C-alpha cells in the first residue's frame, strides 16, 4: 500500500484551475521532488495534501485512508508534516516550546488531567519534552533551545522549522522550498540535514524546490508541473533532458 | 396625548422613556402631531400590539428611514476610517456626541438662550451658520484626535491593537470629560427649524424628517463620487491595499488620512446637529450606544465599503422600528443586537464585505 | 521546604488577612477593597487568556460576569432568602456554607456555556469581527435581563445578604473575604496550570500563527472552545463573588464600562502575562480608590493613563513575561512549573 496516493487531484479557484488532474504515488522512504515554474500550483498541491484545501475533484489517500473532509490537524495525525514557503515559527515562543507545541496531538490528556497534574499528564509531558530535547540535540539546535526564533539566523530558523515538523514523527515530510533564502553555505548544510533525516528516520520526503543543486543531489524521482498539470515524471537524468521541461522553464525557439 | 392639534410638536419629544436615549417611538398614530389643518377628532389610535395598519406601516417606514439616516451618517465615518486605516475608531460615536454639543453651543451663542443673550440671530440664520460651523469644528476634533494620538503610533509602526485601544480610551475621555466639565444636567437644543407637517392620507411627515433623510442620501452620493471619481478618493481606496504605492501617486499618506478623518468627522457632526434637532435632549453618553450600534451596522453592511455603511445603517433603523412596532420597546436593543449578531454569524464579512483570504 | 515557600506563604497570608479582618484590625473599607482586588484579579487574568494569550479582542467580558452574577444570586436567593418568586426560602440557613460554592459553580458553569456564543463564531472569524460579536453579546445579556421583570429587570436584584448571614450564623468570620481570596487563588492556580502545559501553549500558538498551529496538529477549534469557555466561566465566578459582596446586582453594572475596565487591566498588565494581569488588577483597584476623590475626573484620568501607556509602553507593565522571567531567583521558591 503506497504511503500517499493522489488520483485525479484537481483544485479550482473560481475560474482558475490551480491544480489539474494531478496523480502521484509515494512509497516508503522515498525522496521525491516537485518542481515547476512559479505559479505552477506546487504549493497548492501541498496544501491539498496537508488538508488545508479540499480538492474540487479527485482523491487523496494517506496510508489507505481517504483524507477528503479532514481538517489539517487530522491529516497531520495520520503522519504528515510540512514546512512552509516562508518561515512560520511561533515568534513569541522559545525554540523548545515550538517543538513542544507541535506535538500537541500527542498531549492526549484531558483538561482535568492538566489542572490536577495527574500521573497521566506528567508522563505525557515528560515524553513530549524528551522528544523535543532529543530532536534538538540531533539537529544540533540544543544551544538555541531557549532562544526566540527571531534571534536566530534564517538558516537556523529553517532548521528549527524542519525539526518542528519532524517532532510529529511523520511518515511523510513535505518541504516547501526549504532552500529559499539560504546562502550557499546554508544550502550545503540543508542538503546534509535532509540526507541525514532521510537516513535516520523512516520518512518519505517530498519537496518543492527551485534550486536544482538541492533537487539533483537528493532526489531519486522528480515530478514537473506547469499550470497545474504534470508535464514530466522521472529520474533526474530523464528530467534534465526532457524537452517539455526545458520549454516550460526556458521557453522554446518559436516566437 | 390625544388630538393635540396645534400643539408644538416639540412636546412629542419630551415623552422620555427610562433609557438614556430616545427610543424611536411608537408610531405617531398614537399622537397625531399638530395637524394644524384638520380637526383633531381622533383620539390616540391605540393599535393592539402586533397589528399594523397601512397608515402606521408607512409611518414606520418614515421613522425607520429617519433613524436609519443617523446610523448611516455615523456608520460612514467608521467605514471610511476602517477602509483606509484598518482601524476601528471607537471614539467616533463620541465625536458624534461632541458634534451635537458643538452645535448646541454655537446655536445658543447665535440665537441666545439658556439665560444668555447671545447674538440674537434668527433661527433660520442660526441654522444656516450652525450646520457648516458644526461640521468644520467637529472635523477639527477628529483630525486633532488623529494627529495627537493615532499618528504617533502609526509612525512607530505600532500594532493595530494599540491604536484601537487608544481610540477606545479617547472615546471614554470625551464622554467623561464632557460629564466632568459640563455636569450631568442635560442640555436642551433650541428649536432652529419651524416644524412643518405634511400629511398624506393619515401619514404625517415633518420637514425635519425629510431633511434628515435627504441629507443622508446626499452625503452618500457625494461620498461615492469623491471615492470613485476624485484622485484623493481613489487614493483612499488604494491605501487599504497597498500603503506604500500611494505616495507614488503624488499624495502623501498623511494627507489622505487627514482627509478621511475630515470627511468622517464632519459627517458625524452633521449627524450630531440633525439628531439634536430631532431629539433635542443632549447628554454626555448619547454617543455611546448610538455609536456602538452604528459601528455594528457598518460591520454588518461590510466595513470598508460605503454602500455597506448606508445599507447597514438603514437596515438597523428598519430593524429597530420594526421591533418597536410589534414588541414592547424595551426589547428593541435586544432584538436589534440579536439580528445583527445573527447576520454576522451567517455572513461574517458583512453584506457587502469581501472575505480576506490568507495565502500560505 | 524551599520549593513550597510560595504556597505556604500564600496560605499563611490568607489566614492572616482573615484573622486581621475578623478582629477589626483592618477596617471594613480595607476589607472591601481587598475583596474587590480579588474579583478584579479573577476578571483580569481570565480576560488575559483570551485577549492576551489568544490575541483576540473580546470587548464583552462584563456580559459573562453578569451571567454568573445573576445565576448564582438567583440560586442563593431562592434557597436562603424570602423572595417574590417562590416566597419562602427553600433551605435552612445552616446549609448556606455548603450551598454557596455550589451556587458559585453554577454561575460559572452557565457563564461558560454563554461563552459558546463567542467561541463558535471564533472558529471562522477573528479580530475586529469577533470584537463586535462580543460587544453585541454583552449588550444582549444586559438587555435580556432588563426585560426579565421576575428578577428585577433594570432595577436590579437583591437578597444575597441572607446567604452571607447564613454562613456567618454558622461561624462568625468574614466569609466573603475568605471566599474571594480562595476564588482568586483558585483562578490563578487553574490558569497557571493551563498555560504552562503543552496543551495550554496551543493557545498562544493560535495567536501567533493559526495556520501553522492547525497544520502542526493543534485542534484549533477545540482550543478556542476551551479558552473562551474557561475565560467566561471564570468571569462568571467573579460575577458571583461580586454579587454576594454587594448583596445587590444591577445589569447595568456589567455594561461596556465594566468590560472596558477589565480590558484596561489586561493591557496595563501586559498581554500574555499572568503575573502582569494580577499585578495590574491590584494596581488598578488601588488606583480607583486613590482617585476616588476626583469622582468623574477619575474616568478621564484612567483612559488618559492608558493612552500614554499605549504611546510609550504598549506592552504593559510586564509585556509577555512572567515575574519568574524577570526575577529568576524566584523560581527557587515555588514548585509549579
């Protein structure tokens, strides 16, 4: 059973077709890229998969479960986590708290437990904190745990965001332009980080990215969209030489 | 109040309820106002609650239009400022109150009264001078508020919330400052316009009512023109979309904002004087409830949109009159707020409002 | 031992105050000021949950206070006072001590349910629109009570003294002081536990980025529900206590002016700071008393103070920090996280 399956996924906004008959199947531990020119509908696909938009047509199944009608936090609890194009960390909370809060669904205790500080509450909170510290340690963010995100460099904030997504222990990680705004040193660091995550955790990574360096060095499969429709799908080598892809990005010779 | 023909219609307005603000009364079928021409044969037309005759119905419509005009005029001020600054100017209702009081003092100064000799001008002349003077002075109050309190916060890039709180506090200061300075005694507005009553088949219309309704319509037309056809009007609309592009049009941001406040506040001043003429008892908290209601009306109509303010204002007028016609008048506010709340539940952005979507 | 210093000193303080009040060392006026402080702390901290932590703009807190005040008052009056609804009291005065907290709880519960009126629209809208809904809700509550002649309508409702007398009949100590202080401690304790937990931290997450919160597994609707109902429920508790301190309630004491007072306290203290809300409630109560001779000018000075605050220190006294952030050494003295 594939981890993620999208069949005939379509999303319209009024007269605009943002995503048109998108199909994909993702298996375990894959590393796949979604590329295309700006405005091609890539983030919309992510929004559909993570439950923020409902599809106009088509279906999404995650681990066999149909996600139509689910609210985002429900989709998340199925094992999907994502990062955003801009950094969407919670600015007034420490890095540690950012990682704690994203484990909200694992809180699992009732309000009463919270008030009375029952055993159940204590155990759960300890677990949440343990996971948070472990993750911070593993991603080399431990020293920044009590900092506010705005005091960190952009590259570090990106890393915190990815750590936050990972704290959900997802089986599918959606990275929306993770390298955007990073300088070349940070991009190297990012590539290393993503590779490390992929090797260490049983997670499929699906990323939207413009920087070909990142895509080519990490991904085994690339899907190309333009104007909401798929125009190519294959290995990095196949994509690099695909005329349709070249045309989409660079235009062709005809005027 | 049976058949008081020839009695000054002003008597009608002194029938006060326990609430602080005059309730849009039961239709004048109960109290045939000075029908100078026809003999007062009828007694008070006591309609059983819930049953409305055609005559009463049209009377209701007129009252609703009149009251709606006040709400509309005040709502316009809220909506203009919100459309330009995304700020709920909570002090606006109190600017309306200030306008009414300014009108009072100017009128008394010109006309004489309250034990003062004044300049002894005729009522008509007083009216002619008071209206523009009130509007100008009230807009000054609004602009002063903007310059001293809102602008410094804008300069600092302060969070919108802080400006809203400042507005709320400014309103409180105006109300209680008035109470502290002028005392709790209510002021009664002198009569500036001789009441002329026209009757059409049982429905009586005063010239004042007509003036109020016409004023609201004229103002609306004027504002629509300004906002759609003039450069500054278009700049006003543009600001809410892109603050930084506007100065490129050649008009500084501050000027646009000042113009917005001038327009909004002078409208509130106009509403103030018209209201004072219609319900001549002034007291410091008169702006509070009307202000809140006008604000809710503006939101229900879709805040930021001039048509929304007008529609919302008149809608509120109709709801209130409708409620009072059928139910005891103490339920008026309850129903009005409930209906407005209901509309917002169903259409949270208001009738003319456009939902703002966030892009992820 | 050191860890529990705070808790111990807190209870010692309450005990001390009660004793001093009992023997008239602190006069009745001071006692009533302290009780008012307690009520204000409950109001301020509960509104802070919604306006501070959750970043909403609720202008109708007075309405929930009103609901709690009336519900608990009607319950106690029916039970212990001769009234014109049922005639004779239902219960003997000896049960007053037992029934009173139940009546308070009833008031808080009904107020919490009333909070649904605001909570449910908050699922779809935020900010300015929600502000209006809270405003309208406040007016609707007052209007509704104005129209309920059976509980006095606009003239107000009284008879709660009988309940207090009943309690004092059992043991002659200043019961209301004790109840208010207990209620205050309870409120702050409850809220503190909530906001320091991961569950509670979902609330500021919604404020700071709702979309991220939703996608990061926070059930935003559930959190909003909890926050609003907790906030309005505690306001109801404050209302119930307030009503029984005065022995009389009038719907118009809970109008927009009351809501504004509470907002002043919240913004003065700093949004998102529990200690800030507590401190500012105390400060504000004192300020009201100190400025009392100014009479109506009081209500010109206070808004002016807040305007100046917005100009020069909009984040309030504490910003969004707690006392323990400013004075880390304090952490040694209390054991709750």
